[in-house]
């Protein structure tokens, strides 16, 4: 079982959740494609915060899940940043 996090960690986990859910909702409404820099940035920040929070509460499965999601999003963001804006793959 995990340990009890402090108020700051709880707040950061909510911020991470809001980043992820916000990106998902905006994407589902067709306002932000999954290759958008904003979408990828939101996924990096959200999953990074949730991975850190999961480590604090020692939930290792979620550390792996969110850590992988963060790494995959970061890789995609770095690729996207290397392209000129508006360039298609």
C-alpha cells in the first residue's frame, strides 16, 4: 500500500489529471489534433506529474504506466518540435 502524500502532491496530481483530461476532451471535440504541440505538451506535463505522484505514493504500476505515457509523449513532442510548423508527415 502507498504512503500518505502531502497537500502539495495531491494538488499536483489534480493538475496532472486536468492536463490529461483537458487534452483528451479538446482532441475529441476536434479542436486539437493528437500531433499538435499543445496536445503533446499537455500529455507530457500531465503524465509526468501523475508519474511523480505515483512514485510518492509508491504505486509502481502507475509509475510505469504514466512514465511510459510521459516518455512516449515527450518523444513525439521532440519530433514535432524538430519540424517546421504546419509540416505534414
